[in-house]
């Protein structure tokens, strides 16, 4: 094998590896990128946003297996600067965050976050949560909900 062919093989291999690595990146999420959020330190925390929740826990009551229910949480920015909700991270695949603000919330203004729960084929008491990440202090907060899911009656074994 001559040197030119070996060089071409190495060049091809290097290009292949670089193209694979370049394609592994994630696409940009819609809304606000959390890396651009300034979280105030101890010295200026009184100048930052403050999230005040009307409630942080919702009881969805009794649900049938397969039913989808929503829990809505209302909050107010009681701080001195705009509040940015960067992410809402549900604790499981049965919960989806819907209708949360992607624009900054001015001081004194309200917003809502809706968590949609799919009961699926489970039964019994369910407790789930979602973590809200923002530029307030503290920078994360956990919203919770519970429900009692009544599943289908399974046939008894003889």
C-alpha cells in the first residue's frame, strides 16, 4: 500500500469521525435557554425575581384508569426584576408540562403552569411532581400533585 493511499484512508476516517461527532448535538429547545439566566447571589437577591405560588400541591381526586387530568398552578412574581421560567421538568413520563410562560414575567404579574397527567393502566394512589427551574432564588421549586386511580377490575384466578 503506498503512502498516498494510507493518507487518503486516514483523512477519510478522520472526516467520518468528525461528521459523526458533529451530528450528535442536540437541537435548540424552544423558549428560553437556561444558560443565559443570571441567578443573583446573596448580595443582590433582594433585587431579583421572587416566585410566590398560590399553591404547590394539587389533589386531582379520583380518576379512572386511562383518564387524563390537569393540575394548574398559579404564581406571581413578587420580586423586583423580571422572572424567567427556564424549564419545567416532570418526574415521570406520565406527566407533561403544558402552557407555561416562555416570556419574562414582569414584577407584580402572574403566570400559570399546567401539568397534564395520564393515569394510564395503573391503579391506586399516585403522587407525582415537576421541578420548575427559574432565575429566582431559590432557582428551582417542586410542584406536586396526587390522585387516586381506579383501575379496571382484573379477573380473579380460580
